[in-house]
């Protein structure tokens, strides 16, 4: 239960920083990652399935490089940190819900607010909503 509270606080803090300043706290990501690693060792969840989020993180990193930062590196680091703390099934659910909500928001920006496709918006709040939605599943 404590790790879930820490995860929500971590996502809320970085969502606020992402919305307000268009950046994340790399210190918070580092501390959260160490706590997450300690948690999976404590719970005995170390397995081969931990490489799934690592592979997704590498793919997102490559996507960020190829698109010249359209997907920010902060988003990649937060997504990778979530992959360490969550079970693979829950991680995929959070990621899919977050991506779906971001796509809906992008469609709203394009159609209702007449923004162009180059409009940037923060992604971490959608991961927070995905995590909260994943807790309800």
C-alpha cells in the first residue's frame, strides 16, 4: 500500500512540474527508482519479466531520439521508473490507458481548439490518470 501512495505522490509531483515548467524532477525519478528496486527485491518479484519495461523504455528512448524530442526524455524516464515498480500486466494497462487518454486529448486539441499537430502537451498527467485508472481495474 505504501508503494502505491509513493507512486501517486511521485506522479502528482512530476505532473505538476511537467504542466507548470515543462520539465520533471530527475532527483525524484532517481529516488523513486531506488525505492522501487528495493520494493521488488523486498517482495521477491525479481524475474525475467522485469525486462519488458526495460525494452519498452529503450523503444521510447529511440522514439524520442528519432522524433527529435517530440516525446520528451523526462517522459521516457518516468515511464521507465513506473516499469520498475509495477507488475508487467499493470504496467501495460497504465501505459495503454495513459496513451489512450493522451490521444483523446490530442484529438480534442486538433478539432475543438484548432491547434496544429506540432502542439506540445505534457504526458505525465496522462500517466497519472492511467495509474489511477489502473488501480481501479
